[in-house]
C-alpha cells in the first residue's frame, strides 16, 4: 500500500470512529479492568473491587466460569474465587467478552446481515480458534485467543454504523461468493473491516497482539513471527466458520485452509476436520454462556 493510500484509509477510519457512538465506546468498567490487568502492580483484589461493583457483569463472569467452556470440577460462587482459580488475565478476558456482547445489537441491514449473525460468527471463530490452539504444540493463552476470535470482525460494526448503505452494497456484491470481500470493502467504503477494527481496538487501548489479530486475520503472513500465530489461529477458525455458514459468513466464504496456515500452527488437516465436526455444538454452548 502506498503512503497516499494508507493516508486515505486512515482518514476514512478516523472519520468513521468520530461519527459513531456506542460502538466506539467500551463500558467504563471494561476499560478499568483492562488497565488493572495491564498494570503489573495490580492484584486480584484490585480486579475484584471493580467487577463486584457491576452486579450484571459479576453474574456474567460467574456464568461463564461455571459453564462447560471451563469445565471446572465444582461450582464457583464468587468472583474472587474465580480470579484465584483462573487468574487475572482469564477473568479480564471473560469480562471483555461479556461487555462486548452488548455491541452486537441492531437492525437487519440486508437479507444476509444482522449484528446477531455477526455475533454468532464471532463466537464460532472464538470457539474454533481455541480448539485449533489445543491441537497446536505452540504455547498460547487460550483466553486471549477466545477474545481475539470474538473481536476479529469488530470493524464490521463500525462499517455498519458509519457507512450502512455502502456496507449493504458490499454484502450485495459479495453474496454469490465470487468476490474478494476486503477488496470490495476498500472499493466501496475506502477501507476494509480489518482497518476499522485496528482503529477501534487502538482507541480502546487493547494489547498489541489483539490489535494485530483484528488487523491481520486475513493476512497474518504480514506480521512478525511473535504476532503471527494468534492471527493465523483466527484466520483458520474464520475460514472454517464461514465454510460451515455459522452466522455471517461472507467475509471468508470463498477461502480455504491452506498448507501454509497448517504449517504455521503445526497442525494437520485431520485435526482441523475434527474441530469442524464439533464446532456447531461448541458454539451453542458458548452462546448460552455469553449471551449476546
């Protein structure tokens, strides 16, 4: 991309973020939670103090902790116990997931898209990426992977709110599965959902590796080795979820899981097929835990 093209893209993204309301604003409690966990001097007590003051969030955190998703041997009755069992980072990511679910609301803008369709797809990618990671020998943080999956297409919500007519045209143009979704976004809107996602997660002060997964899940080979694995996990899960047509599937419906992706993660095609077979059931479990 030329400097001029990059500048034009940045201007489109900046204008969009300036023009939208709720989508661009995380709940205050979520921002506090991120700040606490990113501060190396913070303690479990600091996190507990923030979460306990938001009863709805406390309930959601405990619901997820006690779900089949975590498979803990006994019921966890308090947030402080959850923090002790799972750690600060895991509870942070559960809180982010719970708060992000509220963003996926809104009216249908076309026959092929609603925000709830996108939520279901995002849950599928989160679940699928976590499952693929379990097959890979590379060390990864499964809770970070889950959040990365949930937010990988968050830029789509920016497009829907800031450029609803143009975004509806993108969906219409890509409905037959023969067009490159990102190329059509760039043609009709001036930036793709990866660019909008990076803009939004930067505004939210999300960690670098999550911003990289949002901004490069269609082209993780562009990333440094340090950041590439997480983005590739999201890429593989995205392709599988779109192939299975779980929720909104247009963004990667004409793509395939390549040998290069498998090599990056050191997983086999047979392992990916096992993930695919279990995906629908696991998505239903995760949706029941997270709401949306």
